[in-house]
C-alpha cells in the first residue's frame, strides 16, 4: 500500500514539474512576467509593425485650412528611441505648391495621448527657405500597438497675420534591428 501511494505521489510531482518547465520566453502575452522587459518591447514592436507604414510622410491642411503642410520625417519611417528630424513645407492652401513667404513655424511638439506626456527632447526649428523648415531633435522614446503607441505631432504655423495649427497622428515606431 505504501509503495502504491509513493508511486502516485511521484507521478503527480513529475506531471507538475513538466507543466512548470514550459518555455515561456517567447510568449508576449503571459502576465506572469516570464519575459524580460527588452523582449516584451521587441514583441510589442513586432506585433505593431503591420500598423506602421513604411512611409510616414504626411500632407494636409491645418485645422482652419489657412495653410497646407507637407511633413516628412528623416529618416523615414521614424525610428524608435533615436533622434530624427522633420522636413516641413508651408504651402498655399489653394494650389498646394507655392511656399508661403514669411511663414514661421512657431511651435513644434509631440505628445503621447494614451500616456499623457510629451517627448523628453526639445525640438529646434531651422528655416531652410521661404516656407520651408527642418525640425531637429525629435525623439519618440515609447512605442506600442494601436492607441497605446500613437504620438501626435503639433505644429503651430504663423504667416500674414494668420496663426493655425496641425496635429498629425503618427504610430510609433519601427525598430532598427
């Protein structure tokens, strides 16, 4: 009788040991924390890669349609946790080709609405010609899937007594490895 009980106890322990040794290092959906932080970030980046276009350029009117903007990140697409720049053109809203003389880009920032914060860097705006600007010092330090990885770039344009704003939704980011 004791041998019989010993056999079943040993069998139960072996089954539990086998279940407990299941490899969880590649699973990004386990809440038990078996994956490291870097692995979780990489898994999140790969899961959201389909949402991130290869070309993250944007063009469109400002909120009040006073200006038409083209915005191109450099490099494109925007890299994760690396500095990038924006090339911005402020164009006539009617023909969408003529740069606006005397336009200024008074403010550039970016926020992550799902996390209620902005960037850790302070962008610098440099005029490169009439209605043309380069914004250096942009850096998206967080990423995620869907709403959790959305950044909004805010541009405040001023020309000929008109001030208007554009808010550009950008999904972050592609990893470089």
